[in-house]
C-alpha cells in the first residue's frame, strides 16, 4: 500500500470508529428506555396514582403520597430557587464582563458540579440539625440549592439570545436598565426562561441522594412540610432494594412516570428555545 | 426628574446581591461541612484518610476503602467513556450529515436527563445479571490475574464502572463538541491545504482544542466522583481495597447515602460528613480546573481574526 493510500485507509477506519462510538452510546439509551417503558407500562394502574402504600408483604397499593410529596418538595425548592436564580441570571446577562460576574459564573458552574449528596449534607446541617427533625422543608432547600445554578445559567443564556436591538431601543428611548429589563428584555425571553425553569424542576424532581436524610421518607399521607415526607425517588429506591416482587413492579412504574415527565419537559423546552433562536435570526 | 444613573446603580447592586448568594452558597457548603465534621477531624487527623477499618460500633473510622472505591470506579468509567465521548463529539461536529446533527445531539443529551435512580433501577435488574453472566463466562486462565479475582456476583466494581461510564458520556461529549465547534475553521482549512486527510485535519482541530478537551474529560471525571444512587445500587457496598473488577466495593458517596440516617452517635455522623467534605473539595478542584481549561480554550478561539473571504468585489478593488 502506498503512503497516501495508507493514510486514507487510516482516516476511513478512524471515521468509522467515531460512528461506532455514537452507536455505543445510543445502545444503552435505547436499552434503558426500552426497559423502563416495557416494565413501566405493565406496572401502571389507577391505584398507583390514587392509593397509599400497602403494609409490607401485601400486594397492591400505590404511591399517591410520594407523588404529592415530590410535588410539594419541588414547590418549596422553586419558591426560593427561581427568584434567586433568575435575578442572578439577569445580573450576569446585563453586566457580562465584570470581574464579579465571572466569579459568580464560575461559582455557579462549580456548584452545578458539586455532588447532590454533598448539597444534601449542607441542607441537613442548615435545616434538620437545628430542629432535630427531618422535614419536607429541608428536602426543598436541598433541591432548591441544586436548582439555582441551572436556573442562573439558563436565564443568562436565554436573555443573551434576545436581539440586542431590543435592549438598545429601550435604552435609547430613555428607559433605565431596570425598566428595559423588566418591560422589554425579560418578556421577550420569558417563554424560554419558563421552560428552562420547568426543565430544572424536572431535573431536581429526579434527585434521590439529597432527600435521603432531609425529607427522609414517610409511609403515610402527609402534607405537613415540617414533617418527614415521602418522595417518588426515595420510594423507588426503597422499593428497588426490597426483596418483594410487587414493590419492584411499583418501582418500575415510578421510574416510568419520572422518565415520561422529564422527556415531555425536555421536548417542550427544545421547541421553545428553537422558537427564540428563530426570532433572533430574523 | 429622577437621576437615571442612580436608578441604574440601584438595579446593578440590587441584582448583584442575589448574584452574591451563589458565591455565598459555595463558601457556605465548605464552612458548614468543616464545622460539622470537626469531631472526626480532631480525633483522627490524617489517619482518617489512610485508615482501612470502618467500624462504627467500636468508633474506629478509616476512609481509605471509600476513597479507593470512588477513585477506582471513576477512573475505570473514564477509561471506557472518554474514547466514546470524543468519538461522538467528532462524529457530530465533523462527520455527520447536517440533518443528523440536531437529533444526535438531542439523543446523547437525553442520557444526561435520565435520573440517577432510574439508572440504578435498571442497573439492579438488567445490568447486574448481564455482568454476572459475563463474569461466569470469564475463561479460567484469566482468573489468576488480580483484575478478575473473586466470585462472579454481578454486583461490584465492573457494574459500577459500566453504569458510571454511560452516565458520564453525555457530559464529556457535549463539552468536547462545543470545543470542536469553537476551533477556527482556518485550522482545518490549513491542514487540508497541506494535503491532510479528513482524519488528519480532525487531529489538527483536536490539537488546537487540546486544553478544552482535557477540560471536558475532567468534567466527566467530576461527575463520576460524586455520582451516588446508581453506584450505591450496583457496587455491592463492601468496604475493601481491591483491584478486582468482580469485587463488591464501596464509594464515598455511597457510604454517606447508606449510613447517614443510621449514624447514632455524633462521632459517626462527623466521620460521614468528613467524607462529604473531602468529596466536596475534590469535586470543586476537578470542576474548577475543568471550567478554567474550557474557558481558556473558548476565549482563545474567540480572539482569532477571521480571514476575509475573497470576493469578486475585493479583487476588483
């Protein structure tokens, strides 16, 4: 083989290997989704949504308390993470090049990489330890802390997608910075930011580790946020490592529900962002 | 009339306070974790990191098996995930038809959206039995090698490394793709002009983005280090230092997840939180480095002045 032919051959082989790598990643994805859907659909029933967990060993029952629990906990998380994250994102988008902004951006990125279980310990020290009781509030704080960096970065990115002409126009008409942001720039990016927040919510709704010792778990119906509360993910974990077949079935149903919520939200978000990008181009 | 300048200053400081909260959270985590682990830090000092015995009953705490398990599983995951992630990044940014680009990006990112607990569930019921079959099929002559020692349990280091690898791929590949996108096209064009093949041109682009690519790999490493649920569910949770892929082992995150609510006395709790503190420090360092590398690469490529295209008008002038 000539030198050139050999180089061309190597190039071909390498390119093929790259395509193989894509397949190697998509294979487990398909494998996981296939199992979650197959096992999940078969395990879903009305009782799953409406009934309480049955005592150990009894077949049947559902995760009604855990579903409501997850909603309450992520509600608490959103309550403080959304304002903090959004306003922080606005600051970063409006003053992108200051030293302070790049420090904050760095901190947000680093926080995003801190293991969720470590954030859980922080929430434990902050909320659980002083009152010596696991509570939904503690779980909400843990998830909120995990949400903040995601909300910060999506808000910033989406605000930057808003055509600069809009900002300049508002400022040229004599609007103050605050007014330009509140009445012109933010509304333009709002659909995108809202879906970004939904995605962040879906992301933290799938968290388990930080809830283990903050919201803990609860086999009973409870909407009291100062008490331990069940959540979908912790319930899946408890059921998955149990020896009972019926609990395994319910764990799959829970996983199916979780994955469906996340898939739907991520598709919605993708469409919203694409619309914003198109608007920007014209 | 109100002064516009003072309004703007209020806005800047007002939003800045919220931005400062993010900084405070990071500092707060470090402070709180240190405060809550003082008992253990004072009692054991450095021997906490080298001690091999973890015995809550007699109050003896050594974290070495967990540190080993975390590092070993993450490194193994990285060995599997890095070539695949880079392959994906190269394929999507350099080779794939334009039409496939968006869907492939979306699909690989979907891997990152699946919750850890779902990976764990799948791991217990699908991956572990598969790995067990694989272990049973290991030819006898390999059994002598320390890497393949031990009974074929299914749960253990190999399962953990495989699941971690799957979970890390989307992070590394999406950053590496961004990096490749940021490599100025004149780098590739110059390579082609010198007669390079497609792969050689890609190698030039990879070389240009080297620091960013290293950053992408480190980002994946940071993810693997802190991953909790999926690993807890498949690694076997047995504190031992072993190089065997088949051996059930334990990680730092897993021991916190499993034992935190059982920690009856204060010293036990402080020992667990100290493990959390170390995990925090390691991930901050790894992530910080990775971000700096990625940023430096991105800002470097932004400063490249694009060469003006040769247009008929330019020639006429």
